[in-house]
C-alpha cells in the first residue's frame, strides 16, 4: 500500500513542477515603445520555424511577419514579445530579422504577473 502512495506522491510532484515551469516569470524587466507596452516597436520577419514550449510562446513559420511589442531585459534578453494575426506570445529574437523599426527609443518597465499568463483549459495559472 505504501508503494502505491509513494508513486502517487511522485506523480503529483512531477505534475506540479510541470505546471510551475509553464507559468514561471521569464524576467522581471522588459523594454517597450511606451510605458504601457501597447505601441508596436518594430516589424520582423521569421527566418526559421518556431514552435514554443507552451502557450505563452508564439508559433510561426519561416517568412511570416510579426509585430514586436516588447523585449525582455536583464534576464532572458533573447526573448521578444509580438503578434502574428490574432496570436500573441514570446519568441527568440534569433529566429527573426528586423524589417522595419517604428520606435528606436525603448522604455524599460517592470513586468507584471499577467505578462506570463498561460491558459490551461478554462483556468488561468500564475506562478
């Protein structure tokens, strides 16, 4: 009986760790075109296909255009945030090339918990 209980606890721990990994804060700071991060900073084109590890990431194929709204800073500077049609999320800056810069002067602001929101079914999960 204790063997089954041990396995159940192990599965529960693994499940919790997987959930936390998909909702962890990627950086405490980001750079934007304005204080609200509502203005597009640039337009980029995908140079490679990208499939993100969870729902916070933007998936795209080579050649697609993406509007960039923020860039993580201080930690994980290699991740940018942007949209492609109705899809929005993080992507590696190395997977794109800048086509047009709209705002050259960036503003650094604190991230919010909602910046790292991941939808699981009908529930929103935060770290």
